[in-house]
């Protein structure tokens, strides 16, 4: 009886153990109980969670963007009249006049403020408008300040240019110079690729007492009533020379006097320089 009781307890214990472990019980033909490992059960239906990606933005960047969105620039555009005088000058040639040392520099060397500037405005394929401003000073001899607007027309080999001129001359004889005005016409015709014929004429009127100022009317560097013509010969692409005659009005004898000309012509690209 006691043996049977312990047998029942042993079998119950094995079933209890097998239910909570990876082992199983099997009874053979002789009535013996054999403990064998259970077969592993695998769940092959693995559910992989869907990946979600969120871009990383540092908190400092968010704060900076927030400040930039809230930023209101304190900018008030200025009109032309409110700007300083040196900022209203369009040409670099005039900037030295607004320098604090201009009076001292002008006293030492008056020609330091000299300039010659030209603005070109194409109107069409045949017409071009340009303006030339000039200030030249000769120590102990005077100076000239002029403005010359001009209109040029070109067709094939022929070029016509008409201009007006206004300005004033200063000399030791006229500390308070008056103005002079005038106009002129220039004609140029390219006979061949190496030969050009040019002609010119201009009339100058002096106002007030300037027409009696010998320093003005006899100075060869100033504008005078004149007319003439010349032939220009091109030696190569960069050099040539001209031969001609210019008739200039002599107020002393009140007649036109001839001036024979022989001058070199230098050219670089679209820039041409005549030494006459």
C-alpha cells in the first residue's frame, strides 16, 4: 500500500514538472515512464514593426529660426537729398572737390583737379549721343572748363557729328571769367581701309569783355573759330598719321590764317588719340 502511494506521488510530480519544463513523459510497453525533451515550437510569423524616421533638428536651430521669423529690420531708405554730398557725386572726377584738403591742394597744384570724362548713350544703330566734360589748368597761364554735348550719325563709311560747347576760361587777366558758347560740325569719310578724309568747322562767341582779352583770344590751347580739313593714313592697326590745314580766325588782324598740320594718330581698340 505504501509502495503504491509513493508511486502515485512520483508520477504526479513528474507530470507537474513536465508541464512547467521543456520535457515530456512517455510510457513504454513494460510500463516504465521515460522522460524525453519536448520538440521546440517556433513561431515563424514574426511581425516587424514599421520603421518611422523623424529628422533631427537641434533645439538651438529651432530657436534661431523662430528669432529670424520674428526679426523686423529697422531700415529707413534715404532719399538723394538726405545723403552726404560726396555720395551724390556720380563721377569720380568730382570727388576730390569734396576733400577736406582741397583748398590746400588747389593752392599747391591747381591742375590736380583736372579731368576729362565722356558719357556715351547709343540711340539707334546710326545715332549716338555723348557728352564730354573737361577741366584743364596750366599753372601761371590759366585754365578752361567746358561741357560739350554732341550727336553723331553714321552710315556705311560716312560719319557726321554736330556739337555745342559752353564754358569759361580763366587767366591772369580775368580773375572773374565770363562764359563763351559755340557750335561745330565734323565730317569723316573713309575712302579706303587705310585712307580717311575729314573736315571740321566751329564758331566760338565770347561774352562780355572776353573778346578783348588777349590772353584768351590769342591762346592756342583755347577754343577759337576755325575750319579745316585733313587726310589720315593708317599705317597699321595701332598707328597712323594725318596731314592737313586748319584756318583759324585771328582777332588781331580780323581774318582767317592757315595752320599746316602733321600729326600722329594712335589707336588701341575703340580708343583713338590724335596729337595735334
